[in-house]
C-alpha cells in the first residue's frame, strides 16, 4: 500500500469518526463509544440492504474492499492497542491495584483460563447441536479470544458510570491485565488448533510464563529508562515525545522478542503514570503529558469503535451462523459469571468485597475490538466463519446492551 492510499484510508476513518460522533452528540445521545458502534453498524446494514436491493451497484463490495484495506487485526494488535493500553494504564493508581492484587491477579489468570474452558466446551456442544460443528480445538480458540475483557471498552464505560473506588480499581486492573494474559492464551490455543507442533503441559506453562513475565520485565525496564530521561530534564514538549517513543519503541521490541506487548504497555504505563508523574515531572509537564494521552485515548477510541461497527461487512451471513452468534451470547455471559464468582467467593474467605462486586464485575466485563481482531487474524480454516460470527455477535451485544445497562446493574446491586 502506498503512503497516499494509507493517508486516504486514515482520512476516511477520521472524517467518519468526526461525522458520526457529531451525529451521536447532537441527536442520538448515546455514550460516545457506543454511539459510534451503533451508527457505524446502522450504516453497514444500509450498505448491505442497498446491495441486496440493487446488486448491480456493487456498493457493498466497494465499501467492504475499503474495510479490508484497513486490515483490522494489524491496525488493532500492532497499532492502536499499544497507545490505548498505555493511555489507560497511565491514569490508573498503582496503589489501588496493589491493595487489590489478589483479586485482580486471580481474575486475570484463573478467570481467563476458566472462562476459556467453559466457553470452549459449551460452544463445542452448542455448534454440534446446530449442525455447524467447529471441533473442540477451535471451540477452545474461540473461548480464548472471547474470555478476556477489553480494557479499552471497559475503561471507556467506567468514565460514564459512578462506581465505588474499590470496585473501579478491580474492574480497571482486571481488564488491563486480562488483555495481555488473554492474548497469550489465545496464541497458545491457536497454535495447538492449527497443529503447529505438540506442546506439553510444561511447554505451555513455560511459553505462558516467558510471554507474560518477559512482557512485564520489558515494560518495567523501558518505563524506568523513560523515567530517568524525564527526571534529568524539564521540557514538557520533549518529555511528551519521550512517552510517545516509549510506547512505539517498546511495543516494537516486544513484537520482535515474542514477549507480551500488551503487558509491557500496561506495566510501562503504570510506572510512568505513577512513579514518573510524581518524581520525574514538573506540574507543567504532568499537565501536558496527561492531556496529550487523554486526547490520544479519545481519538483512537473513536477510530476503534467506528471500525468495529463496519466490520460486519467482513462477515459471512447465513441463518446458521446467526443462530450460532445468538447462542454464543448467553454462553459467554454465563461463563463470565462463573469465572468471576469462583475466584471472588474463594477470596471472600480472607477479605471483604464491595456488595454487588460479582454481578458488576461480570456484567461490566465488556468485549471489544481485541476479540474481533484476534478472530480476524485466524487462518482461513473451516471454523473461521462461525468463530467470526460468534465473536462479532458477542462483542456487539457486549458493547451496546451491557454497556448501556451496566449503570443500572451498579445502581441495583452496589449498596
């Protein structure tokens, strides 16, 4: 792709994000991220409808071709994700996370693995009943890609809902680390399903640890280097540039070293956002850094949710796949409740939790663009159309229905 075509694609996305954002703000009045998904989804349905009524126009093919050029998996996993995770972690209080480390750690590890297994086995049975069996190995791949909550979606919704600080820290911390752990689990499951070698239990554990721990060490080391550089100067423009270099450089190194880039970004963001802002930045620099990353967060969030709405054009549409997508929604929700309830119930024996923590954590665990990107990144196997349809169904339901009702759940369960 030439630079001009890349610029043109970026221009289209930004123009549509601004236009749809304006329409939502003036007339639709939904939360910004949800509004963009709804309007983009509606526009996609209009395109599909026009193509069905007047197929000779080739309108859907033209729009779908543009969407394909955007390369959603690469755009998210090798571009947007690094900036959004760092921006999200930058504003999280590390002391709040440390005080709730056992809850966050158990939800981000045991919770992910439990949800992966529950969803995988249930979907294997459900799709078999529907007559579109996708095999246990690929069912578990779906379980892995849909298990982690999306920190981008979750943190966006948290901005609009009044949640007690203790519960907010658990939701934010879990979603940030869920993502990194979930991507590692997905990578392992996808390799096993594709038959790329036979990994023993010890090999899987070793790969998991090397990816996760390697990402954390890289993020901490890079964050410390950036901190030392910023501490030695007082120039807000240069210090903003250092944080930008930290994100782009560290994520590129993580990809090259095959360690978890998402975990590296979270750790670097937490380090700079807490230790860095307290000891390495003047008040003027701190203000500029926080405003810069808040703006990056808002712009890229808009782009991501817009792209999610348009990705329906990449789906293979059929009645069977529609039924599979509809069936996957209650399966994923039920698995999420179990994978939250079990660790929390065990931890309740030793510590106190906010009343309503289980339903809020379960219902507030939104899925988003990361799950869609992982599904689209799968090889062209027979199971891919079903996995894509189920993933998209769960993500759209999660963002729109759960996103719009999580406030009600908080009000009715948190006392």
